[in-house]
């Protein structure tokens, strides 16, 4: 039997999903988190299985969706908190071309789980600027990110599996596998965008993307659907709505900006006529790899030193599935998918 004691640095979505997966396998673990989250907590938490640009399924959607449905339902039951809200996603087509692609997907059985017939005007909200038609995407809905984070932190703190602290690299002895003089068997860095400053993994091609989201009020919006075209309007359990989101690269600032606020409101004006009031504005940074695939795996020189990062813009969709794959890999049960394994970057950075 393998006895592991895993130290996880970072208690965002990645650290939490790893924690639950390790707990399921009866593996001892501890999460250290500095309690300053700038991604998982501000995320809209939308699960969107389509990539609209080319109107295709997003990467691995067929495997990820059933997995996350089961995973989040189990976590909700375990921690006694509801955070996954099933709701449909209405796509307002951006062009005739997009509408035509949608009709092609409707005739393709491989898309049967995700696409639905084009909506009639009677079922379309009157506030939608509906130039090319619209249709629903079947999705599990959205995760209320703040509830998810707070409830999971409470759960792991109460189990003594999470402590708030800044990870001190100078207290790490990678040769003897100790941190702060305490032994671990494996160490996983799940630090989100701050991973690019990690002294062991900072060489990886991070291409982090800042994102901003507004919280808005409106008495007009339907509360039973997410609306999407160039921006999204997502109802929350508190009765307000999230309007998001922007992308900006090459910045480490987590401050909201006037420019992003204006950009979101301009996109909103192209989507809907409903009167809105802005009541909040948040920013965060999506930890993203240059090739937009997760970055998972072991350091090429230091054994038992791992990274779990790069979940990008669809973390809530990817994390459950890849936490499971990663724990199997830690236990020596299965190799990592080559597309996510950081070995894909070794050649460039390390000679044999
Ligand atoms: C505006 C915005 C909107 C988004 N919308 C969606 C969406 O709708 N759907 C979706 O699926 N995804 C969305 N995402 C993406 C999603 O939020 C990310 O993929 C995911 O949160 C990444 O989680 P993570 O745990 O890897 O990183 P993080 O959430 O950044 O967590 C890393 C954690 O590590 C801790 N940490 C870092 N360094 C240290 C250290 N040295 N010591 C101790 N602790 C440390 C930090 O405090 C933090 O808590 C969005 C992101 C943003 C910014």
C-alpha cells in the first residue's frame, strides 16, 4: 500500500478539487493558502461546453461535463452546501454565419447533448437585441464561486486540512522533502497566476489573462437563464447578475479598471435594452498557459515536486476531471494525458 502525505500550496479551485480527490482516496494532505484569492473567488463559474468562435464543442467537453456533474454533486452533499445552480445558457448569434453553423451542429449527432433548436421570437425575451436568432445550450449551469470557495475553506479548516499562511520557499528542503522541518511525501504547487513567480516552475510558458466582471441589478432580466453574445449576463443566487468578462494580458494588477467597465457596458448595449445599474466591479487573473492547456506534472530535476496549474478560462469545468487524473498519476496508477503534462515543455528548457 502507498502511504502519501501530500502538501498542496494554494487553496483555490485547484487546491480544493485536489483536496477532495485525495480525501476520497484516503490520502493524507494539507493545503497552505495565503487567503488572497484572485481568480477562483471572482469567477462567474459558468460551465460552457461550446467555443463560439468556431461553434464547436470545447476541448474534452464530452468527458468533462459528466465528470463535473458527479463531482460537484458529491462535494455539495459532503460539505452540506449548495453551489451548483442548473440553468440554461442562451446564445444570441453574432452573425448569419454563426446561425448557419448552429444549424449544421443541430444535424450532427455528436452535438446532441449540447445544442437545441433555434428559439422562436415568442420565447425570446423582449430586451434581447436578437438580429440573427438565438438558441439554448444545455449546460450543467454555473457554480456560485464565492459560496464554493468559502464553504470549502470552512470544511477543510474544520478538518485541519487547510491553514492560512504564506508559503515560505526558504523553509523548503527539496532534497530531504521537508517544509518548515516537517516531512511530506509529495508537494504540489497550485498557486494560480502566482505560479509564474515560482522558483521551480516559473520557467513554464504562463500567459495569464486578467479578467473583470461587473455586478449589476435589473428588474427586467429573466432569472432562469444566462445570456451570451460578446459578453454574458448571469443571474446569481442573490438576485443580482454578473456581467462579464474582459481579457487583458501582460499585467499582474488585480485592480478593477475604468477601461474594462466601459468595455463591458458597451458590449452589453449591443446585447440588450434592459435598464441596468452597476453595483459592483471585481477583477482577477486566470492562470493560463501559452497553449491554453493545463500545466500538470513533476519537475524534471526534483522528484516529488509537482505543479497543478494553467486551468485558464474554464477552470470550473476542467478542475474535477484533472484533479482525478492527477491523483491517479501521483499514486502511480496512470500516466498524465500528454496534452496536459508539462513534459511537453521539457525539451525547450532542460537538456537530458
Ligand atoms: C474574471 C474571471 C472570470 C472567470 N469566469 C470563469 C467562468 O465563468 N467559468 C470557469 O470555469 N472559469 C472561470 N474563470 C477561471 C477560473 O476562475 C480559474 O480557472 C480558476 O479559478 C483557477 O483556479 P486555481 O486554483 O488554479 O487558481 P487561483 O484561484 O488563483 O488559486 C490559487 C491560490 O493559491 C494561493 N497562493 C498563491 N501563491 C501562494 C503562496 N506562495 N503561498 C500560499 N498561497 C498561495 C492564492 O492565495 C490562491 O488562493 C474566471 C476567472 C476570472 C479571473
